[in-house]
């Protein structure tokens, strides 16, 4: 069984990387998709997802929400998904 601490550390790390990706993006591209890392926290997951900058800002404005690659769709319950699009899923952290 995977340690929850390890997963939390990974999630924080991925969020920091994503925040950096967001920071270097030009504000002019707010509506354009950027490539972010999946924040599922699994060290074996190397998925990326395309998310519009404006959506990233919206998701990260409140704590407790993470972005996942669409490939994780199959392992989630419909009720767990806050928002989804072709390339990404937005879910509460800790599911
Ligand atoms: Zn993942």
C-alpha cells in the first residue's frame, strides 16, 4: 500500500511545477490550453493534460481541488468529478 504522505508530497510537488508553468505563460494566452502535469500524486504517473490557463487559475484559486489527466476517468465515480473536458478532469483532493 502506498504511503499517503508520499502521495501528498508528490501532489504538492506537481502543483508547484504546474504553478511555475502557469507563471511563465503569457497572460495573453489566458484562454489557450497549456500543458500541465497530472496531479494524481502517483509517482508512476507521467500523464500530462491540456488545460486552458483561465481554468487552471479558477481551479487553483481554492484549495482542495486537483487536476487529473483524462486517462484517470475510468477509475473515478461520476459523483467525484467536479468538472471534465476532453483532456482533463477536476476532482476534490483526497479521493
Ligand atoms: Zn495521474
